[in-house]
């Protein structure tokens, strides 16, 4: 095995993880790349499902709780070995996930473009799985700061690198279907929790004993499983040689509607353009509204429909007894799972549709339809129509997921493909911002309503829905202001050629397929898709089964 930087007869040999080592050769099938990306995203997507561990971890110390623990603050909880953790203390891991995801993607996006997707995915696997293992140690020694450092910080860095690792690669492999390609991969991030959460429940129940809640053992097993899958994804990555394009494909002419450029903007200049910050606002506002719904989906359904969820429509939420509240909580969990399905489906559907109607028009759909549905939600709640209410929020969550999947192609259309992965990484700071803004806005409004004496029910969320609609109005305006870049921002042909020199036998040479990218869904591709498709189908089946209680 060649080690990076070694020389043979004066020639530097590419290492196993280096970009030069993964340039596709004739006979390679491009349909092997999306399942490699899915293998990464389905693993890191468990970040969405980590809340499955919160309640078990609040009982990690078995036995009688010290009364003094009730008054401990967050700082003392970080280092306490005698008090059980609170959900609020553990929930900071979720916040760390998405803040570190956005920050690490922004910091190391340029490095990823330089070293290639395999090395980035390898580091991602080490961080994500190593972080989970460190969190397992934190559970064993009962140190919350180790949980935060392991899962939250180190794992969050792994999330950022893993999330952006396939983006520019897939866009380069599928210039004819940019939206579909990124939708296939990013769909996996939305679907990771559908596989990981039920798997975690099975494992915790398997390892649970009288003296252990089974969480640290579950962390260890899942980290090992994820590491194997992520390594398979990392070593499945290939990049096309310079000048490669699919057979029979010619670049679209910029007709003003699709706004597809043929130039390339350097990473150092992208953030200097107003287009970058307009698209940043578009993503931030779309995600803020959607992530707010995800965070309040379960309590919202319970408080709005209350007794009607269990055939007692005359009972409000405050009139339900403890047993009835347990029943409706289980039904609300099915609602949350159903929203996950819409989230996943939307990532593929809307991203693929954007190939037909253009990215800007796709975002117009997100904002216009979203505004209408948020504005209608209070009416649907007052009508007591569960089916229409669930459908409305399902569509909203499909557009939340679709926004993530469409944004890389939007960036490639505006800024070109040379630095799209790194530019996408910087744009994900919008996600980090939305991860704080959305839940804070939604929770603050709800608490303000409760303080004003509003009882749990449809009225408790009316103001929230209108404010979320207002956020989408701002997003609509930002999207309308996006225009094609002026020529002054694009790199010269010579600069592009020099940047592509490492992987180019054809920098200024011929273009074509070079016998690469063909094969379609042959036996090898079908096997690769089965490896990621079977777990995903299992997760969908489990989710659908638990969602039946809604109806």
C-alpha cells in the first residue's frame, strides 16, 4: 500500500486516501457513487434520532436519587457522578451537533476540495464513530462533559465533514441531473434516524439489566456498525477525470430561468457576492421554520387534538389523566415518524423536480406553498381535521428536506462546480444559525402564550404559525432577489486549468465520457444499492407501522 508522500524512483506515489488515487478509470459506473454517499449519510443522520437516548440516560444511575440533585445547575451537572442527568442537560448535545456541523463544514470545506471526498469521509467516520465511543465512556464513568465532548463536539465535526463529503463529487458525476444526485445522498441524512432510532431501542432493550440502562453498550455497537458502513462509503468514492461528461450530454445554455453558469467562482470570492448571502438567507429562513416544527411536532399534536386522538373529542389536554397522556404521546411519536418520511421523500422529490423547473422556481414553491399552509394551520386545527393537519405539516416537512437537497445544486448553478463543496460548507452556517433561531423563536412564543393564560389547545400555536409564515415571506423576498453573477466574479480559464492540474490528463484536452460512467443499474450497482436500500426500507416499514395509530 502506498503511503502519501512516499517516492519511487523520484516519483511521488499517491496515498490510499489521496484524491489522485480515486480518479475513475474506464469501465467505472457512476451509479456506484450515490450509494457510497448514502452509506455515509444514513450513519451520520442518526444525529436527528439521538433523543431516543435522553430518557434512558435520565435513569443511568439506578436507585434512589439524592434530593440535593434537584437543585444542581448545568455546570455542576457536567461533572457530577452521583446525580442523574436531566433531558435539558443532554439536549445540548443536539444543539452541539448542528452548530459544529455548520462550523466544521465552513472551516474545512476548502480542505475537502483539495484532498478529495475519500479522505474527508475517512476523517468523518473517525470523528463520528470515535465521538460516540467517547460518549460511551462518558456514560460508564457518568461524566456529562465527556458526552458533550465526544458525541457533541467531536461527533459534530464528523457530521460536518460527512455531510459535505459527497456534494461536489455527485454534482460532477451528474451534471445532467444535479438536483436528483444531491437529493439521493442528502435523503440519507433525513433517513438516518428512521434506521438508527428503532435499532437503538432494540439494542438498549437487549443490553438492559437491573444495573444498566444499556446505553453505553448500544453506543459501542452502533459506533462499530457505523464505522464499517462509513468506511465502505469512503472507499466507494471515485471522482471523474477533468473533461469528463456523460455520453450525449451537452451543457444547457443559460436561458435566464435556470440561471446555470458555465464559469467557476473561487472560494475566496464567493462570500463577497450578494448572491451568496441571499441564498444564505433563503436556506436559513426555510430551515428555521421547518426545524421549529420538528422540535414542537409531538407536543403540538398532543395539545391541539388532545382527547380526539384516543376517541374522546370532548376532552382538552388539561382534562386528560396520566394514562391517557401516555396514550396520546405514543400516537404523537407516530406523527413525528411520519414527518420524517415526508422529510426524506421531499429531499429526493423536490431536488429532482428542480432539475426540470430550476432551483429558484423550486424555492418559490417552498415559500409560497409554505406560507399558505402555515397560515391555514390554525384553521385546520380549529376544524379538528387530523388528516388535513397531518398532511399540511407533511408537505411543510417535505419542503424543509427539499431545501437541504436543492441548495447544493442551486450553488453549483450560480457559482460553478469547482468549489461548490467548500461554498456549500460555508453556507451551512445558515443551518447552524437556524438550529438556534427556529427552536428559540417557537419555544419563546409558546411560553409567552402560556404566561398570558392561553390554555393548551389550537389557540396556543396560532401566533406561532403566523410568525413562521412571516419568516417564509422574508425568504420569498430573498429568493426573488437572487440574480446571475456578473462575469467579474468568475475565474479565468487558465486559473481553472491550473487548479484542475492534479487530476487532469485532459486539462485543455478533449471532453467526453472516456468509457467512464456507463453501465446503469448493472449487478454491481444493484448490490451497492441493496446494501443501503434494505436498511432504509426497514426503517420506513417500522415508521409506517408506528404511524398507523394516527388514523
